[in-house]
């Protein structure tokens, strides 16, 4: 079967099924999304494309953008990055603040909120115009030119961002935040505000499936080793408190967002993005997880 | 022996002794204080006064001001205050953030930082001009008219206040902070910026030694029951992680500040304030503790 | 009013009132007690006695026995005791294990379970026949001769004592338990198994109201300073997570047990014991607390 | 290059290099091992074998045995196993006890000590003679017949096993341990006492590289899905607090033990076991990690 046939088959099989879950409620921009949206887009390293449903409609990618931010700072700082953030999975969310206390302000990995806030802080230190620099990087990795921040979403996030403010203040008390607290939070909320389609995501993250190379011109965006490490971190830390479950069921490195999006990478094979806004109890797209599980089962292309 | 004789005797006995300890270092206004300052002032309920040393020199009272803030909100809210803050001693400081997580944003007592921040938030909600209202109350309880905030100290505190900002943001994420984070922090740092002398402190807190009555006109500032409760909270929670030690050694309700001041109350007997800037490892005035221990031993007026 | 008149008055006033609460359920010996039992017994330093209700009926004193165990080891070790257990109140019970981790196996105070287990371990190290030595001490402090362990209660406690076993094992991993885990647990459960009446308790703890002296022969059981410290620890740590509340409402040093008993000490004045099996949510006798609150209010003999 | 050529090349390259690290010290049986031992053994799914150094010498496999125990209970209970133990990586070890508190006695995964203790408890419930049943399973998966417990190591482990005893008691207080505490601990320490060579390990764990099939007769030991899940758990949880690091550097599912052994699985390709007793700060074999990193780099057979 071609990828398109697999995607169509599963999408039809699952089209009538109830996957449960609730759309994220804490901001209007997520709460008011049509909960029945569903899109999937695959881009293989050989250039094959396959898709289904709302694959071309932009949605709030939220934490998926953290992979781009990590790629940018890793490219700039190299291995010295790991002095400020770890690479190990974290325990349950209850422990996030006490973990920072225990580890003197060093977050466990770059995908928990504390870690992504440190990554944002580094970007602020690196560039005179950090927002512009980040967008330039995000656009450059795939030949896109239209990635922008959504000010309205960023504003809504900020109004509910007190826990993130607690994290960044605590880390600043330990000296692991170098810029102004407000500036770090503003950048973080902007990072999480980007809206993209499944097609966009599958294209943008191609470099992670081809050893860090640009899909169009073959230039190195990040090194092969850095690509391997980012994939490894996605494998162990990409799905909040469900990384183990995703590793088992889907068996691919990936990253989810509370907007219901998931990007998954099969190194040397393809990138695949899915979108379905209803979230399971751990905060990951319920139908998105089920689709990817079936997809790797049918293609028998899991890494395990 | 009269109180004056006891105070003079102990002060002379202890004058040459090394009590160790370090002056608080985190802001200039505390770091640059002469570490050898020492003052003590007692005011008995019968009107007797006794003092020694730098008893008339103003210093940064810091957390001691939290007793005034608590008195004001308790007077206004009555027992409903305890829905937003507890009355139990807290464990070690390591647990302060995890405790807030576990108790859904309700601090253990009004003297730990988190609790005092909630008290500040309540004051902001109560008055159109909270700073003026607080100073009016502080001045009124003793016939003083000159208590003011020290803007320079407040400013320095704020520059180092990231842990407090973490606490207030975390509590706001739980809904236990009603005003803007910045406004709560600003008021809190102003509260901690007040400078007063030992004489001032002994006079201002007289109401806690006379059942909540005003020392000059006999009017009720807070009720007898409220006075008893505030004294009880000072007994169990007034000395950071050394409340048990102070209860044993001194045996009086009291409250310390990182400026090296301590106010202690002997209900129906007297108020006594001491000041010596060097702090022991738990953050309380080393010589101040030693003086009060000897004082209650010689007067055999401990409550135990 | 005489003490007897006060006790009779309050007992009658409160006799019809519902104080709610539930009898401890975790072992048969507590669960099957008549929940309506109520007794009170006061012994003043001048020899006055007053009582009401089931004051002469023995009940399971549980944690109240920890005060006797503490007195014995404090008498033997002096201040070196505090190297193995602290004197500060603890936070909420959730933190007990993590507190031991953080403080490398040193419990916060001798009345939380971990602290009492260390006290038991010390008794095991001190005597060739620890049970006999403890009972001899317990009997000697008041001229009693009939205090014994209740094997059946001890056995039941042990069957439910897994959390205590976790605590003692964790402390042993830090080197703060010197004897066999099983031996420490066995002794601890025996200590908690003692049954006494309100009259017994008021008599046995007289030494804490008279500076550590034996009530009959005036010999020193523990020093005056040790007495003061034990009272101080009871004040700040004697009522699980309700020490602050008890300090406010009753204003006396004391210790409660899950059998519904409470002993309270008014230094230089009296000892008073109450018993009512229904416990409030914090694990203290609901009616017992209410009775003592009214008692110190009517006698205006609170220490605050 | 053949596997043998790769193994020989790396072994020679690394033979003079200092990898640092310390041999585990807590029991004699580990402390007294020659720290310079080094062995490696590979068994490919096509039957190819390759080895180097002390590949045929038995050593204490410690936690590696937990993979066998997990396989056995997963085979027997199926998915209902996950009611009693999770599949998510845990945070740092400091949190292990507080995590159990927070999650009501359910460990995060079967490879942290708490989780392995639950697995042992299940084995005790499943069989009248659990030790015999476990050894029969362990021997059967590979045609071995000589796997036994090492009583002396088990005894030594037990003498230092207080933290494990704390864990099992805490879980029992939550009802997640069904058998006697002592019996669970005894079985656990026996499980960890097994000694095997690199060759043995590479042969025994072949079933995890061939979809759960027996390498000799092709019978299903565990299902294909169960195999995938166990590999996934090894990937995210197999290396204490270094699972993320191992995932990046080596990129294979695996499990280490404090004896200095590591087993790694490349699904559909091979199993490989290494042994070098010196441990890095996270408790994993320092040279073993370095060897496997170089091995997957040279063979470019990482899963990322």
C-alpha cells in the first residue's frame, strides 16, 4: 500500500469512532475550535506526499514550536546548551517546581515548560531582535516565508500564564534566567502562538528526518548528531506525561501541542503531522494518538 | 530587680561576647549596616520603660511589619480570613512551593512569605489607597504619626524578589491572589521596607500585650480573641524555621525580621524589642535571641 | 468558681451538643469503643482534684505515651538527643517522607511518628530490657505501679503499621536507626498500646506542671530546663497538623492521641486530661478540643 | 565490516583509554570485583556471534534481571498489569517516595525499584513456588538450564536494603503489595542476585529482538505487542536517571545493572551485552556506555 492508501484507509475506518477527550478550555482561541476537525499530512524523504481531511487548515501548534526553538539554540550554542537544561524525562507535573528547587533551577529537559522558558531566555540573549531572528529561522528551514506570531493567542496565553511566571521567577532566583522575566514570558507566549497546518508542519520538520539537512537545498541546518539528539529528546520527553505510552504505541519521536496537533518523525523515512483538537487526560490529541498508532502498525515502520 | 536593672545587667554581661552570625547580604541597605549595633527597649503594661544601647535608632524592620498587616486584615475580615491562609506552622523552606501545590494555593500561615503576600493582596482589595490605609492603621495603633515606607529599600527588595514573584504567581494560578501580581509584590516590598527603632516597635505592638486595646485611649483595635490568635500564631510561626527553638528558649510570642530586629510580647506584662544585625543560620538575630533567652530566664516570666 | 464547678458547668452545657467526628477505624480496639464516652480529670499543683464522667475508665492513650518516652530519653541523653531529632513543627503529613529525604533521616520533632520511632530506637540502645525500663519509668513518675503494655492493641497496630515501617526503614538507610527495624517497630507499637484513664494521665504528667519534680517526693525526674523544653515542644508540635489551632483555642501545651485522649499542662497550675473518642478531621478529639477551649476561656488561664 | 570486526576495532581503540567511574561499593560481592574486567557479546537474529574480552565470565547482573521478571508477569497478566505499575519515565530519585505518595502507591514504571518490587509481589501471588517458577521461565527463554540465584549476594543485598524496605512498606500501606513485606523483599533480592556472562545475556534476551519468539523453537514467549512495549519501556526507563542520555548516545532499548552490565536490543537485528564494572555518576557502566555509543555510530544502526 502507498502511504496515501494507508492514510485513507485508517481515516475512513476511524471516521465514525468516538475517541472522547475534551478540547483545551483555558483560552478562547482553543476552546472555540470545532472539536471535530481532523487532518493528517505525510511527507516522505523521497518526496511522496499523502494527506486527509483538514490537512491544509491552520491551527494553534502550541508546544510543537518548542522543537524549532530548541533547534535554533542548539545550533547556536552546541553542547554548552546542556549546562542550562537537561535531557532527561521528568516525572509527573506535580513535581515541576520542587524539581527546580532540587536541581537549583536547571529544568529536566527542553520540552517541559521550565525548559522551554530557558530556551526562550537564550534566544533573547542571542539576538538584538529575537522575534525576527526566530521567525527567520522557522521560515528558512523549509522554504516557508509566512510563519508569524498570533498576537491575539499570545495575549490570551499571557492572561493565564501565572504558573509559567512562577517557573521563570523561580529559575531567575537561581540565576538560570538572564533576561527580564516579562520579556522571557512574552517571547514564550509568542512562540506558543504560531498557527500552522498539518502540511506546514510536515514540511517544516523535514530536516529532522534527513539528518538535519535542508529539504530543498541540502545545506546543513543542524548537525547530524544534533538531529539525532533532538529526535531522542522527542522520543523520551515529547508527550508530557505520556512519553512512555507514545513510545510504545506509536514508536516514533514526536511532539504534541494542546491545540491537538502532533508531529512525528521517522528518521530516514518521513514526517507526519496530525490534528484533532480533543485531548485525552494527559493533554495529547486522543484521535491523533490513535491514528498514529494504527499508522505505524499498518506500515510496520515503528522503530521498535 | 527592675526591668531596667535586668536589661542593663544582661547587656553588660553579654557586651563582650561573640555571638557570631552574618548580616543579611542580599540588598545594600541591609549589608551596609554596622554589624555591632545593639539596642533593646521594653514597655510594660503598667507604663514602665527600660532600654539599652541603640534603642532609638531606626533600622529595617522587614518581616516584623507582617504582624501589623495581619492585624489590619484580621480586624476587617474576621474569621473569614482563614479561608485564604492557614494558622499552622510550616515545614522547612524547601517545601514552600510544593506545599502551595498540595494545598491548592493556600499558604500555611500569614508569616511565611506566601501567607504575607496573600495578606497584602487582601489589603489591596480592601482599600482604594492601600498604602495610605495601611500607614494610617500602623500609625494609629500607638499614637505614632511618622511611619512611612522606605522607597529605596523597597526598590532593592524588588530587584531580588524573584522567589516571592514565583510564590505570588503560583497562588494566582490557583485563584488565591485577586489583584495584579506586580501590585501585590510592590505592596509587599513596601511593607517590608519600613524602618523603626526598638522604642517604636515596643510602643506600636503594645496592643498585643493589652488584649487588643489602644495603649493611650483604651479603644479596641482588634478584639481580645483576635489578639490571642495573633499571639498564638507568633508563638508557633514567628521565627521562620526556628519557632520551636524560640518557644523553648524564650517562651514568648514574637516575630523577627532579617534586619536583625525581634519584637516579643508577654501578654498582660510587656512588649520588648531588640535589634542586632548579625543573623544565625535560620535567619534570626543571634544576639537578639540570646538576650531574650537570658531576659526571660532572669525575670522567670516565660509562659512555660 | 472552683475547678470542679467550671468542669461541671461546661460538661453540662456541652452534654447535649453534637461535636461530630469519627472514631478511629484502623484497628478493632479503637473502632469498637463507645463513641459517646466522655471523661475529664484535673489535678492542680496545690492538690485540688476535679473530674466528670468517664474519668476513671481506661482507654487507649496512643501517642500521648510519646511524651513519657521523650522524657525518658531526654533525661538520659540530655541535649545530645537533638542530634537525632529536631524540635521544630513539621508541615503537612504529605511531606513526612520527603522531609526525611531532605534532612537526611533526621525527623522534625519527637512527636511526629518518625521522631517517636527514633526515640524508641534510643530506648532500645539504652537498656538491656527496654520494655521493663520504660514501664519502670512510666510507673515511677507518679507513684503508679500498674502501667502495662496491651499486647492485643500492639498486635493490631503492627498489622496496620506499614507506613511506620516505611519511615523506620528510610531512617535506617540514613543511619539514624541503630537497632533492628522489627525491634524498633515492636517497641513503638507497644508504647502506643498503653491504656490509662483520665485520672491516670492527670497524675502521671504532673511533673510537667511542677518543673520536672516528682509530685509525691519532690525528687527531680527531669530538669527544670528539660521540662520547659518538653512543654514548648508540646505547644508547637503536640497536635499533628492542628498545633497552631490548639495553641490559639486552648493556649496550653498538650498532646493528643487517636484514641480520643488529650493531656494538657498549665505550668505551675494544673494538668488536665480529657477523653472523647470521636476525632475531627485532623485526628484530634473533637469534643475534647471544645471542652478545653471553653475551660481555658472560663478560667482565663490560657498562657496567651 | 562484520560485527566481529567492529567489536574488535572499538575494543582495541578504547583499550587504553581511561573512562573513570567507580565500582559499586555497597556490598562486598560488587566492591571486590576486578574493575578492569571488560566483556562484550553480540548475537544477531541471523545467528551471527561476535565477542571480545571477558565475554564468558559470569558477573552480577543485578537490575537486568528485572526485564525477565517483567516479561514473566506481562505474559501472565496481560494489560491488566498496568493497573499496578505505570509505563512512564520517572524524575530524579529524590522524588521516588513522594511520587508514590502522590500516585497512591503506583510506581511510575517496572524498572525503578518500587516498580520491580510490585512485579516481584505479582510473581509471589502467581505461583506456589515463585522462585522455581521464575528460574524455569528464565531458563526456558533461551534453552539455558543453569540460571540460579546467588544466595550470598542476595543476603548481602538484604543487609543494605532499607530503602527498598521503605518502598515496599509504603506501597503496602496503599494496598499495592499483596504478600508479606519480607517475602517480597526476599524474592527481590534473589532476583537481583543472578550472575551471568555477556554471552548468556545476549542469548537469553534474544526473544526481545525477534518479536517475542523463542530463538530455538520459534514458539511465542510473549506476544509481538508485549515485546514492543517492553522494548519501549527499556528505551524510556532502562537507565536510571540517564535514559535520555542513553537514548541519544546509543539509541537502542536497553537495561543496565549496578554490576556494570548492560543489555541492549536492536529489534530485528541483534542483542548485545557489555560488562565493565566501573560506574559513572548515574550508576551506569562508564565504559559500557562508551562502547555501545561507538558501536551504534560505526554500524549506523541506531534507531534514530
